[in-house]
């Protein structure tokens, strides 16, 4: 054991710290086209993401950190104290409590990378010391089991139940430890993660497929690849390959756990959406290291299935509270499985009963971000942007202290049943608060999605006012000032402060939703054709003060769905730029319901800023009518009548902001 620790530390000493400081340390990944910039390299300066980062640092992060230290509510930190022997007690809370705490920790580390707040550093060191004290000598760290081993308080059946999210928790530990190492340069948490990774390596060497399949929600796929990238220990890559090989090889696998069939046989998305998207992200990480063509082929096939048949207009995933899989292939009940929080059939996208868990939507970001790194294809960046602005941000209130577990696209008071999850954001979602910590870390890390380096040059993926201060792949300094009021305005300027001495390329993302984008350099328009859904390459020698300007038109667009999406036939959604809009009932005349509104598609759509919870948001005003006969008491059908419909003006707000000013109804899709 001592010899092994020495070998691992030698691997760690070979890490080039300056090259591996992003969310994914893919600077040496042989099959990754793009490479991350450092966590500290991008700072929001004003505008949309600066406002959101301020909410994160001033409200969300301290709120969540305190909440997870409050043993009367979450018990998460208390579980570590009990496991470490600092106090006696029983494990309380959901079995994924450890992992949720690591997510918050990851958000704190990413925030520290930008702010260098010494208080955050001290808080993290305190938590790390507790993790180390709780960790078993063989590297194992999972508080439900450790508490039982130390105090004998749970009993064998309870421990068995808790094993389900064991690897999930360990995965988030490894990811958080890698981010902490890159943010601080310290190895105290990384050493704990190495112990966990070593334990998993030994475990999977010996584990039967039946025992190995306990790994619900495979965050450890991303975690173990990141450990390989960070430490260069080849056995971690071996483990990552083994995780794929062992998956789907039992007789009792399920789509709920994404292991009914081996991944190499999977070409469509099915089953539990969070677990699916995490799996796809982890497989993409593995491909970046191995280049196994079958992995990428399947990922691309699954991506087509999700993007063109199973994803909401908001970038949300997982349409069904409960579904069955495989569907319609057999009358044998043993072949039909009940699936929780599931991808549905192709084009099965209900709105009022949409599950669309925030974690699934974040998983969509994680997966598409990794696909972008592998390929450099702008279509993946389009999905990252879509989900971030809509189905991820909808999971958190504008003030940053209340959260959604699921994100419906329609809320109606007329529904004669109550669903399992609330239609109102909550400060703590009992037993299922996983999404709040996930949003916490995601918002802290958005700045790292903004840029990438490649052998071609600098990729600009997301637009928002920021300063980039980094080093190119050839070791030259580059500094850019980006100014924009995006996503409310499509004008973006990139001012060159420092640039490589020789010819250098900027690759600017032209959103797939856009038309008619123009680009100028120092006031002179470029003459090349600009294609939507691509990266526009601009190559020249640059000097200090040079300015690149994009103008991306943002007209209001009325969106329709494929007619096979039965739930929204003859309805439209309103979209402007990357933002999906919705109608709330508090913007309507008294006693008017959102489902009674008929949008005038020939309306003159106008925009103006409104303030909700101290945030300036761009609203859209449109003409509409309201049905006069809106009584459906003891009626399932009735004749269509347009008599005496009342004309009214409606105001639409960004979907992510709904539910922030009182209870009420809401709809993304509107009749026309």
C-alpha cells in the first residue's frame, strides 16, 4: 500500500498545472479537438451572466453552504461528522446526500478560482479535513456505510439500500476534488479522491457484474476520467474502460439504471433521463482519451434521437414522470419495465405533466459540452446555450434561494390531480434536493464554457460581457474584452488587448437559431459568407485595440413543433434569440386562464424591459384574444365558437423567470 501511494504521488508530480485548469483537463486528450481555458481565465464584467454570478456569490452559494451544514434540515455535513467519529448519531437524509454536498463544494471551488476569496478557501479546507477523517484506510468514502461501520446504527438492510448511490457520491467527490486542485493548487482534496479512485479500481477488478451494477446515476464515469487526466495514472483510464465493458452484462439490468443492454448496443435514448445524460457525458470523456469509434458513433446516434425527437424547446430532457421501456415490443410483462423520470417515446413531449428534472437538463449541458470538445461542432454549443438560458436557469429563482426539481412547460389550476413535485420553487426539496446543488455548481462554472482553445485558434462559444486573460496552446498571452448586452441584444464586440504576435484565428459561434449575422473588423465588414450553426473563422495579425464586432439579429420568432408532437399541434411558442418565452396568468385580465388565450400570430411584437425581483428582463408584448366561452364543467368536448372573443394585450416573459412574482398559471405553448 505504501509503495502504491508513492507511485501515485509521482504521477501527480508530472502534472503540468498550468495546462489543466479548466472544467475538463483535456489539454492532452488525444481525441479532443478543443481544450478548456483556465477556471480563473474568464471574469464576467457586466450584463446577464455578471448579474447571475453576483446572485450566485451573494445569495445561492452561501445559502446552500449554510443549508447543508444545518443538520435540522439536510444533515449532509452532520453525516460526515458522524462518520468521522466527531459525534454519534445515525445517517439521515437521502442516500445521495454526500454527492450533493460535493456539488456545492465544487461550486465553491469554481467560485474561488475567480474571486480568490480567502474565506471560501478556509471553509473548503475545513470540510476537506473532515472528509479525510471520515475516509477509510482503503480509500472508501460513503457516509451511510461508514456510519454503520463505526456506530452500528443502520443495520444491514438499510446499508444495502444506501449502496445504490455509492458510486454517484464518489463520482461527484472526484470531480469536485479535481476542480478544487485546479482552483487552488492544493492536493489535500485530490489525495482523498485518489484514495477513492484506487478503491474503485480494486473494487471493479474483483466485482461481479451483479455487484458492479449497484452504481446508480453514473457520475463516476466523468469523475474517474477526470482523475486520469489530472494525475496521469493509467489505471484510472483502465477503470473507465472497465466501467463501460461491465455495463449491461447482467440478466436483470434496467433502462431505469441505463444498464439493460451494453452501451455499445445502445443507439437511442431511453430510460431515466438524468442517468442517461450523465452516462453519455462520461462516455464522451472516455472517447476523448481512447478514440474508440463505436463510442462516438453511438453518442451521435443517441444525440440525434434526443435533439430531433425527444428534447423540449427549452433544452429540457426526460418528459415522463413514469414510463415503460421497451415500449410496445412484447406482451411479456417481464420485458416491459417501469421507468422513473424517463425519456418517452419519440415526439412524446407533454407540457403540464413534463418531468424535465433540472439535473437532467444540466446533464444535457454536460454531455453537449463534451461533444463540443471532441468535435468542435457548433450544434453542440447551441444546445449548451439553449439549456443554460432556459431549462437550467428555470430551476432556480431570480433571487437564487429557491429551486425547482422539475420544469413543466404548462401550469394550469384546472388539472384535476396533484403531481408528486411542486409547481412552486422551494428553499429545500425534501428527499430530492439534488437539483439545487447542481444548479449551484453549474452557474459558478458557466464562464468556463465561454471560450476554448484549439490548434486553429480561439473558439468563442458563449456571448456575455467578460474579460478573457489566458495563454494560447503555444504559450502566448491573449487578453480579450467582450462587451455585449446579450441575450437581450445581438451586438457583440471583442476588443483585443493582447494577442499572439503572428497570424492568429478567432472562431466565432454563429448561433443555429440566427439569420443574417454580420461581422466587422475595425469597422470593415468581412466579405465571406456567414453560415448559421457554425464557427466563423477570422484569421489575421492582431494588434492592441483591434475590434471584432458581431451583429446577430434577434427578431421575435414564432416556433412550431413537428406535427407528431401531438400535445402542441396548432400551437406556437415565442422565442427571441436563445430565450424561450412564456405567458403567466398574472399578466392577464382577472379570471382569465392561460389556456384560454389565443395568440395573434400577425401581432406587432414589441419589446421592453421590465423588473422582476430586481432583475432587468426583456419582455415581449403581443396582441391576442381570449375565448368568451371558457366553461368546461362536465364537458369533454363542445362545438368550436369564436363569437364574442375579447381582444387583449399580453406580455410574455423569459421562461426561466416564471413563478418569481406570485402563484399562478403559465404556458410556453399558446393557441393561435
